[in-house]
């Protein structure tokens, strides 16, 4: 079951931003949502790798996590500043920075894709581009998930169980976007969260 979560008092804008842990399906879901809505799609991790010519793991190894988080914040800001309504798959750690959370609250429709840790472990098994998971994937995912839960909740208009079938997840997001478009056209933008029942 999916449920809406408070997202602060910022105005509703135009982007659809997917947040959540690594392996939650942000890229896969985002591409499908963008195709249905006829919008461009942006994946912040892919942009970082294309721009730097290095994988996330290589950036971590060469410059450390703080340097990567700075790049991550810059790329998120550029995506959110895009004038065209865009579907954005945000890197899992963007919520760690308070300024990023403020921007996300004002970005438009933010969906937190929630996935049980056990499912995340299966999904990221064998991954070579996730430097935080090198030593103990299951333990690290559990720790990160717990630490970030309140931060995802802070920015999300909707929390959605993304272990459900892809078509269902995409449908819930599309329904929320359409509800917001109708509401904004009739009542004007509002910061109130929506609720999508699944």
C-alpha cells in the first residue's frame, strides 16, 4: 500500500523527482514515467558519470565521499533548474544535504520509492559501481536505509512500495501527477500532499 507523506509548505512546481535508496528502481521507474508523460528524463548519477568521465566508484576512490556529494548537489541543482518539466531520478544520497532537501520540497512532485532491505540486497548484488557497499552490502543497506528514512520522508509527497509490479508503481505516480495538475489548474499550487490509494 502506498501513502502520502508531508512534504513541507513549498509551492507545487513542475518536475517529478524520484528519491530512494540505491536499488529502489529510480532509473527504471523514472524512464517509464517520463515516457508516459512525454517528458525528458534525467538520472543524476548518469549525468555525473558522463560529465566526469568516471564512475561513482572511481570518484569515491580518487576524491572521497565529500567531493562526490558536492558534485551530486551541483548536478541535482542543474536538473531542478531546468525550465522544461522533467522526470528526475535523484541519487540516493541527495537528501543528506539540507539545501538539497529544501530544493526538493519546492521542486514539484517528489516520490519516495521504498523497497525492503532484503529486496535491495538482491537487486544490487554483484554491482561494481556502488562504493558504499563494498564490504557488507546487507548491513550497509540496512544502516543507510534507517538513517535516511526520515530524510526521504521530509521531502516526499508520496511514499510508494516500489517492490510492487513496475506497472503498478508507474500508474500510482502518473495518477498523482495528474491529480496535482488538475488541482493546480483549478485551485492554484499548494504544498499539501496528495494521497494515492493502491
